[in-house]
C-alpha cells in the first residue's frame, strides 16, 4: 500500500481544514468567556440601579429588612411624596437645572471659541499659552478651593446666589483641550475658502466650524452637564438656605443624627438620574460619533 506524500493536495486540504476548525473553536471559546464576563459585569452594574429604583417604592422597614427584598412586595409612593412636599424637591430640581444648563451653554461656547483659536489660528505664543493652560490641570482642585471661596464669598459677595454657583465653572481647561483636539481634525480647506470669500473669523466659526463640530460639542455638553448636575461640594459650600440648594445638596437633608430616610434618598436619586438619561438619549447619536471621530485624526 502506497503512503500519501505530505505534498499531496488532498492531504494539505485536510490539514488546513483541521487548523481552521481548531482556530474557530478557540475563537468561540474566547468569545464565550468574554460574553460571560460582560454579562456578569452588566449584572453587577445593573443590580445597584435596580435596588435604588425598587427602594424608592418601599417603606423604611422594607428597605432595612433582612433578608433584603429585591422587589417591593407592597409598592408605595410615600417617599416621592415626602421629597416633594416636605423636602422642597421641586425647588432643588429647578436650581440644579438652571445651574447645569447655563453652565453647560457658557462652557461649550467659550471652550469651542478657545479650541478654534488654538487649533486653527496662528498667533504669537499660541503653543506656550496652550501648554501653560494644560500645566494648570496638574494643580489639584483642593489647592484652589480656599482662594476661590474667599474670592467668591468675601470679595465678590456672591454667596447663596446663582452667580456664585455658575461663575466658577463657566469654562475649564479640560473642555478647551477636548475642543482643541477635536477641531484639529477638521479640514482647514473650508476655513481658507471662507477667508477667500471675505468671511470674518467669527463668521467662519459660526457658519463653518460649529456645524462640523456638532459631535464634539455634544460630547462636551454631555460631560459638562453631568459634571455640574452631580456637583456636590461647591454648591454645599456656597449655599446656606434651603431655597438655593441644588438637588445633590438637598438630598443630604434627609440624613438626621440618629436616622436616615433611605426611601426619600433613593427617590431623590431616581429623580436626579432621569435628566442624565434624557440628555444622553437625546445626544446619543452625536456622542457616539464624537468618540469615533475623535479617535482617528485626519
């Protein structure tokens, strides 16, 4: 009986099929492990959110019951009634909305202007000024907190006002850096065409740059709005009356010396999460495009 040579085409095909089958098997095993890990990660991420939502519909005894109840057996809206009737939730919600919205609009506007200047305009000291701004990000916020508080409260007399809540966060170096990096990827040919047509620099910025920079503006808007909405420490320092508290600061009023109203705190947390979900869903298309475009320069 004659043995097959290793150079036999049929034998090579069988070897290739075996290698291909082994490679596909290893790939399936790897994907299965990854999917299991992602599912477990999603469960660990989702369970606290589910617990927060379900606890907002429980009474205080059910929240602290042992063993814990994942889903409420007797759903109730008492916690939501308390935060709106007793705690002043509507006022806190309004304050947070005003502060976060105005701060986001101002921050996006100034950061986009600075980003356009640093990325597309040529002027003496451009790189030096940009690197000085970046180096300021290395300074911890806790270092500037006391001087900022003295400036806002003692010098400017803006304690317990909307201006005191908004002015310190009107623009940030991180926002300028984000817009500068994004606008650097935009083509300069359209800007040159606008200059040839005698369009002013602000006209170029408004008519050419802003429409192309919508994904980057949306990403910056989401980050800025979420940051100001969830900000706790500065509003806690600058406000001293219940009518000027933001939502995050107001929720702490449900913590007493020997008792904590967990139901009201969970209900307030649910209410504070709703605007974040709405903002992300409304700008999701631009947010995802911004991540993709910002990842590849050119």
